[in-house]
């Protein structure tokens, strides 16, 4: 009996001094504050959509520390789709979760007159929107379902309140949605998810679970969600990663998820469970980012609606956590001279081609690797898709900077592409690799590479000092940003500009004609390598095209249009060839990225 007061006193002391134990791990409080009910959340969601509809960011109740992303790139509200949208559906699919204070909207749109589909998730705190996550699908050049975008029709089941006996608790609903991703990941015929017999899936405005739907896709060769998975159609999905479930509505049985589907394309054909062969539509690594809603009734998935679009392979979602910071390699000519840099670069490219020798490379203690501005592990990306490399590439090594650029042709399952691959030494070992790849599917300007450009050593009298070349390159980019009709100095009269293997005309012409107006700015300029003997400067830059204007007037008074209707950023690897102090050739490869994307 004497022990009981002691125990009670001890329990009280623990309760007072250890408040962190009063809630579940990862939760701020043991009580969920439902300050914004469902009607309130849907109201905030509509405030956002209505403000976007009229392109007026000031109408959005924004928190001071908001995070806004478009296709996983953090930008400011007012940028991206905000500057180009000209119509949103009057009504969209609306879902909300009072426990997490999230809401989402799915619907059709037009952007500078072009059709598209849009999905957004918002989070509300203290009556203000502090998170905005958007997925924007423009009419794709790449193979993907793309249906009717005018007044999209959404299944009314998503809004129906289920009777209590047909509901399932939050953890179960999340587990069922997760089992869907388990099924589609490395899909080999094994089905983990429970499906209703009449399960239907709407992707980018078109049904992808009926063979009667003529969308040009082999994925609709059989009817029904489960039947497609039993056939193993989606084996191309190497993984479904960064799965998040910000919205779970128990009353309606609705789960909204965000995730990436990684198509590594380490193989370009595969067998289905019925013995027939499928071929991959794309031969190179790519990812899709999505917002996906599941309707779950009686513990079975009955309806699915998704909006997804292509993004660079292995891209990261900022809402899933901070991105890793790559190590910064350091080297010097004493540690790695030109011969050393050439040797490291050759070993890297040979390892790409052999698709298995990468472990034998002389790696530094800490290594950074990225493709098209996305950090990933070695043996991802083109390590798994490359089947051949240029026999005679252009290699520019710079002892002073401790890095080399390999510029030329690679093949992915026999399909050629342009590649600019920078190898940085850490001491005398490989410390960092950055690959920029340009494929044909992204359209003009593009000519399939047959071999790399070749630049012979210049006579000493025709060479230009390093500092003078860098100053001239700086003036070139300054003129691109100024767009005042004045070509930069030091352009030879015969200078030719080549983009992705395609000659686009004299270097001075777009400056003088003011044809660069769709370009907002060239930014994040970095010198990759300089070779005085051959008169070469290799640069890395990013070019932003906001697409907020579509029509421009050049210096002659002629009207011309932006090449695209949507915002985008180009990552550029650019070569300048100098002779006698003048630029005689500019040769670049460009990789299209989501608008506003920055170097890792």
C-alpha cells in the first residue's frame, strides 16, 4: 500500500518533465487541431484555383514561409503556369483531409491555347496556405495517355460518403493504396492490391483500363485493373519511390498520393505472362511524377484518377525532404594533369559502355553523380541504358580546374543521343560526374549524332589567351541577357551556331535580329574547361523560357512566336571555338528541364 503513492508521484513527475512523450513520434501534438473543416479546406482550395484562373497571386491567402512547386521545382507563386494559363475547368475533382489539413484539385486547362491537365495539393495552417504542390501535364511529345481536357469528367464515386460498414480506418486505406504501388513496381504478374471487379483508372483524362479505348497505347490491350497487372504489362517500373499519402478521407474512402515512377529502361523488351513480347516506348531512363487519387470501398480499389508528367530521371520532391548535397572534389595539376584527366574520363565512358565495370573505377572516398541536374547513385541512369559510345569523341581537359569534358555520341539500346559528360578529379581519383544528355524525342533543333565535332590544335600565332577567351564568352552571355540588338564583340563574320548537331545560322544573326526575346535569362554560368592550344572554352549554363508572351517583333518588324507554349528551362553544355581572338563556332547541346530547375 505504501508503494502506490510513490508510483503515482513518479508518474506525475514524468508527465510534467517529459512532455515530448505525450504524443506519437513525428507528431507535434497529442491532439490534432482541426481548425479548418472540410468545407473550409475546399474553400481554401477554390480560392487558390480561382486566383490561378485569373492569374492574380495576391488573391491567394499565402503564408509568409510557403513552399510552391511546379513539377517538383520550387518557384514563386506567380511563375510557371501562373503566367501562361488561360482556362481552368469550372469544376474539378476535389478531395480533402481534415486531420492533415490538406486538399487537392484535379482538372483540365489550357495554356497559351494549348490543352493540358493540372493537379494541385495545398496544405493549410493558421488559415493560410503554406504548401502548394502542383503537377502540370502539357500535351506530351513523349508517349503518354492524354485525353479530353475540356471539362474533364470525374467519377462521382469520389464524392460519395460510404456507409460505415464499407469504410476502413486510415492505416488500412494507406496500406491498400501502397499495395497498388507494390503491384505496379516491377510488375511481373503478382498482384498485391485488392481490386473491385469493375475497377477503372483515369490517367491524364483518358481511361487506361479498357481495351476499347483507342489511345495508341499497348497498355490497354486487356480490360480491368487486375487483369493488366496479372499480365505483367508494367514491368518497366523499376521502382515507385518517394511515396507520400497527404490526404486520406475515411468517410469517402479516398486516398491521394504523390510518387515517382522510375523507368530505368535497362532493358528495351520484355515478356508478358502470356508469353508475348512488349517493347519499351522509350529507350532511355525517365521518370514520371504524379498526383493520384484512389477510391477504396469495402477494402477494394474501385476507382483511380491520376495526373502525371515526365520529369528528369530520379528527380526529387522537395516535400519528401531535403536533397543531398554533393561532395565538392578538389584537385591540382600536381595531383591530376592532362594525361590523368584524359585517363579518368576514358575509364568512365568505357564503364558506361560495358554496363558493369563501374565498380572497378578509381573512385574518390566521396563521389557525386548527376544526370540532367538530378543527383543519383552510380549505376543508375545511363549506366544501365548505354550500349555504345563515340569511338572518336571530343575531350577537353583542364588541369587548372581539375576536370574534363567528354562531348559526343552515346547509344541507348542502339538509339543515338548527344552527351556532354564532365568528369572532375578529386586528387588523382574520380570525385564527381555530371552528364547532360539530349535525345531526339524532345524535338528540334536536333540532328542525330554520327560523331563528335573535331577541333585541331591551332598554330601558336592564332591562339587566344585563356583570360581573353573567358572575357569574350562572358560578353557573349551578357549580350544574350541584354537583347538590345547588338551582337557581342569578338564574333567572327563566319561564326556558325550549332544546337544539338543542327546548324541554326550565323552566330550574330539572332542578336542583331532580336530573335532571342523568348529567353528570359541565361544563369548559373560555370566554366567546365579551357584548352588554349585548340582555342576551346566549354561552359555550363541554364536558360529560362517563361512563355508568358508568345508573340514577339524582331528588329525588322516581323512577328515571330515562341517555339513552345509552356515554361521550360534548358540545361546547356556549350563549346566556343576561338581563332585569332574571335569566336568562329558555337556548339551546344541542350536538355529540357522543368521550369526554374537549378543546378544540384
